[in-house]
């Protein structure tokens, strides 16, 4: 939680690029890699649509709640990254969203 708050503090103190870099490093240490620079927005959006199309609405709505503490904190970082990247790296936003969906 300390690292999460530290990352949030960087973002709120006009150090958003540093906050994003720190968040990506923390996620990498957790074994979660966000590809965004090498993939185009269209590719990420299409892959996400394809991924979601294999599930029914009921399957998505009835997904078990996440209980793994490591994954829960990773989702917090991904959510914060998604918000920050949408501001300074909008082309990477869909790839972060895709990763959130994949891990869910």
C-alpha cells in the first residue's frame, strides 16, 4: 500500500510520467507486463473485443470476486495507470484496459 500511495502522490504532484514509470516497474515486479508501446490502439481494442466476445453477459456478471491480495493490489496500480496514461499517453489506455480484463 505504501508504494501505491507513493505512486498516487507523484501523480498528484504534477509528476505523472514518473508516477506511470514507477507503476509499470511495480507491476513488472509482480510479473504483470503492460504492452502499450509496441501495440497499436486498434489492435488492443480488437483483441479486447475478441476476448470479451467469447463470454456471455451472464458469465461476465457471475465472475468470482478476486481474492488474491497480490492481484488486488495489481488491479489498483492498473486502474491508476489507466487514468494517468489516458492523460499523457492516450494511445496506451486501451492496452491497460485490455490487461485489466485479461487478469479479471
